[in-house]
C-alpha cells in the first residue's frame, strides 16, 4: 500500500449530523457504548482514528447536547492552572508524536483518551475541528498538515493564537 491510499479523510460533518438525527434511545446507547450505534453513525469508517477515540469524541458531542462549541481543546488547556496545564501539554506532545521514544500509536491513543476524558460538560468544545485534527495526528488526511496543526495547537496552549488573524 502506498502512503496516499493509507491516508483517509474523515467526513466529520456527516458523522455529527447522523448523531444529531438519532433518537434519544440510540443516543443513550451510543453514549454508553452498547450496541452497534457507533458503527451505524460512522458507516464503520473511523478514518484513521481509533474506535475508542472516535467514541470519546462523540460522547463529548452528546454531552454538549449535539451542539458544536466554539472553544478548541488547546484553548481550554490554556485556561487551566499551571499545575494542571503542564501535564496536559505533555499529553499533547504524545498526541502530536513529538517524543520519539514514547510516541507509538498505543501511547498516542492513550494520551488522547486521557485528555478527552477531562473535558468538562460545561465547556463547549469544537468537536468538529477536534476530530479533524486528531485524524491528521493519527496519520490521516485533513485540511492542514500535521506540522501546521501542531503549530496552531502550540500557539493556542500558549494563549497567543487569535482566530481573527488566522491565515
């Protein structure tokens, strides 16, 4: 297989629209991980995301009552106190694969799940952008390259990224 055929783009808009269209019973099954609802919503295509990461992203979306928020995950991390922020930034390094010793796919998946499990219900996270960025970090195709997304995330966690100055 060539690199081009391995890189898959994830249709996040379609997945999130299908989640919105589910009835309450199916949403509850999707949230708890019972049944085949996750496979129905995604058509069995997770892009390059691991199944557990996809499920956790959709759980965040369901916690937000199927409304996409305006804050991105690195922006949320930037608002945390330093004693919480710096360990989470280490997880971001694992996700981006910067640490060559620890950056295996299992470690990347574990670090991603740890970060996503600490997203509170009252903070509206932009799940659409999060899923697109994570798909690129896990080896898929997306709107930006891995280095561009990583640079944007670093600027967001530092608190110097401005959406109105996006180039």
